[in-house]
C-alpha cells in the first residue's frame, strides 16, 4: 500500500460519513460517503488513478471497492481503516 500511496497521481477517498471525516482524516483525502458513491461515479471516474478508498474499519471501503470495480474502475484499492491509513502517513 505504501507504494500506491507514494504515487503522485493517487486519489484517496474517505468513504465514511461527513461527520466522521470532519473528526479527522488522511491528509489529502476526499470525502465521498459510501451511500453517495453511485451518484458520484462520473466524478470518480474522472479522478486520477490509482484510487485508494478507506473507512473506519475496512468494511465500507470494501463495499466501495466492489462498487467502483463494477463501474469499470480498474485501479482501485482498499486502504482499510483510518488507523491503517494514518500509519502509512506517519512512516
């Protein structure tokens, strides 16, 4: 995951709810809550790839990964939970 996050073109999407995102997030992440992903597919498709999605524990980001792959986005990865993402950032 470190190699993907080091890519200067990476887009990081936090799929938690807005109030969770506002409480703290991975630096540079964009907040698109899981429930709004279907309505934002065109926007997400136009974003730089690779795309890394994360949430609180990795469950919602796993669902987001499935939705994005079904929509034809190939280079998408599950970053897991916020704590894992912050550990990547602190290395």
